[in-house]
C-alpha cells in the first residue's frame, strides 16, 4: 500500500503535545513512520514536499524531515511532472483548496497512492474519486483492522 503524508504530518511531532488531538495524531504518525521504515508501507514524496520542507524556519525539524524523506521514499514525483501536477491540482483549487495543498494531493494521485494523510481539517473535507484523504489516526484504525501482520 502506498501513502503520501503532507508536510503538516511531518511537522506534527514537533507541535505542542499538551493538546490531546495533537498527541494522538503524533502517536499515529510515529506508528506510520515505523511501518514505512519496516517496508510495510510505501511512502511517496514530491518536489513540492521537499520544497515546502526546505522553507521550514526550524533547522532541526527541516533536517529530521529531510533525512526521513530521502531515506524512505519509495516513489518521487519530480519537478519534471510539474505540468501534470499543476493540471491535476487545478481541479482541487476550483473546489477551494489552496494551491500548495492541491499540488500535494495531485502529486499523491500521480504517484498512485492509496491514501493521502493530513491533519488539516479543511483539506480533509475534500472528496476525490482518485484517492482517499484521511487523518493519520483514522488511517491507523483502518491499518490495524485490515492490513497489519
């Protein structure tokens, strides 16, 4: 199974863990990262994800995320596919999704991902017949019920 985590998923472990929702999402993301590391899940990444990470003002966060992306990406949507990404993203932008987020979703679809994981409530409202958008906590529930060893 192939998944795409947007940048806010990678940043969640660095957020204030005193909030129950953030702590629960962080736990789910750490679990998902372990499944990726063990090869039980494939992770797709994109030039947009790398670009957004490099814009992060926090050096430690930027380095940790970059290292993970480089070490565990199974498929990479390169800048060479920017025209296809932009064309597909236009459909989501017309539904009110911000350009950057729409490009992430488009990249996940082009990478043939089964799931797009995000903690962005606004983005989770997007419906697509091409990919399932889901919160990491809900993804872990599905994973545990259907896919784990």
